[in-house]
C-alpha cells in the first residue's frame, strides 16, 4: 500500500473535478485505406476493427503515445500505441491535449471498459458511437493549475505502468510454466497410454465386445431450453467441455428428449465435425447419472472401458495419427462413425486403466482447471492489477480493503 499512501500525500489538499472527456480532448476519426494500399511489412501499423494490425502503411495519421478506441468490429476495445500509427475509419484516436496526459486517459478508459462495451450496438457488425466515450467523466486533479495537474497525472501513469509491467512479467513467467507443465502432461499421458508389443491387445474400437458407435440425433441450438433433460451439442465439446463432465451446459425439453439419441453414464460423446483437424474427434466422457441428448455431427461411443481412460486415449498422439487418415472434407472436416470403429485402442486390465486414470487426473487438474493451479493464479494476477488501477483512479484518501491475493503454488 506504500504507493497508495504516497499518492494520498501527493493529492493532499488538491481538488479533483469530474470533467467530460469530450470537453478536455476531442477524438479524431481515422481515414479509410483500401486493401491494395496495405503493405505486409512497413513503418506504421494500420488499426481498423481489431487490436491486431490490419497491415502496414508508409504514412501515419496518429502520433506516438496516442490512446485509441475501435468503434466497429471489436467495438469498444481500447488501445494505446507508443509508436505512430495509421488509424483507419473505424478507429478514433485522441491527439495531444494541454490538460490531460494521453496515457492517463488510456488507463482511465480501461476502468470504464465494461460501461463502454454496454453501449455497443450488437448487429451483424457491432458498432459504438464515440459519443459514449466523450460523455464519460474523467477525474482531473488540480484543474485550476494545469502544470501541477499534469505532474499528478504523470505520477499516476508511472505507478500504473509499473504495475502493468510487473503484472506482464509475472503473467509471462506463469504462462511459460503452464506451457511447460502442459508439455510434461502430454508427454506422460502418451507414455502411460503406450504399451510394448505383446503387453496388451490393440483392438478395433468398434469390434463386438469392445464398443459400438451410435450417431447423434437432430439436436440443434434452437432446441435448447432453460431446464429439462441435459444435452451436449457437438460444438460445445471443443469450446466448453474438458476430458469428462457430470453436468451439461444446456438442456432440451422433456418432449424433445423422448425422440433424441441419448448418451448413458460412462459413454463417450465425440464431435465428428469441425472446421479444423485438431478439433475433429475431440471427446468428453459423460459421467452424470441421467441419460442426455446428443446432437448430430456427434456420436456416442458405448464401451466396456473406464470412461476416463478412453477419453484420455482420444487425446494421445497415437489416436491422432490413426484419426488423420480418416478425415474427409475441405472447409468442413469430418470423421464418420464407421471410420472411428476401425481405430485400434489398447485394452489393459480394468485395474491398470484405473491406475492410469488416477495419475492423469492429477495432471489434468493442475493444467486445465480454472479454479486450481496456475490458470487461477494468472487470473488473480490480472485482478490485482485491475484492483490497484481502479483504486488509483478513484483518488483514495484513506486506506482501502486488501487487494486480491495470488494463490500460492
């Protein structure tokens, strides 16, 4: 809290006035470039409708150290550039102003990101009126003394930039560690699910007595209901679910469920369609007690394995190698149930399957859970930064509640 205490002394006896952004600095709209004018490599990044440069251009129309707001596409996103850039027509940027530090404005707008996003008109192309930003009231310290006001703003920026840099460093370290843990996990998973020749049998997954594939039904997103019978849509398998689940994200009505294809507890639900090869055949083991509806473009694997064992097997490189030879289609990639039935799976004893699952569950929790391990710690680091940013820009006069703490490794 020493930085906060220091700021309190800095602001001792200083008036703070809330002034509309548009009264202090007028945003300027960028100018459109056609695609043929863009360069793959150039001196100045071109920002259009996302935070990723659209390309490059040999000129700039926005100075270095400018805050900018995207008003179409990724409408409501806020950026800051240390280098000159070209703002296209879906970008507004803030030029230098006498009364406000541009980086101070940037940090302030970040605290209002939710409020700005709520003003975005959701249509085929999301759009934002820059008026929503101009109407925001920014706290301006010492408004009657511009020199002192800019000194205070600069000090707040220095503190927040230091927090930003520290948070970025810590996040980078944690992300690198998480990446290393995932590689380690993938290595051990593949090792645990690989067996020496003759050690176990490798049998076709669709062989009688091993398992059977059941195609999903006609479930579509329009059939979702707030309550009723649980269901899994194929798209949710590679966007929402992990290795296994006991609860579904969505439901269908009791009436719809009567005619739907259903997975039983222990079945594997497999996405058989995707736009890329990696997501084709991603699978989730259903461990809930009730039968659930399964969509088309997915299939059900009913088997005699430990459910988690077969779900982990679908993640191995040995499975991926076999899967690739059966992928068909161009834009939409598919693997049908008949092809899946030909893939060979190792068949160790139930005791060995349980042992392998117990080991992999520990790795899975560490690397993939959002509430445990490193992902949670990364999230808390970001929350700490946001806490101090919001606290500084509210001009605290007294000690505040403790900041969110990072979890220990």
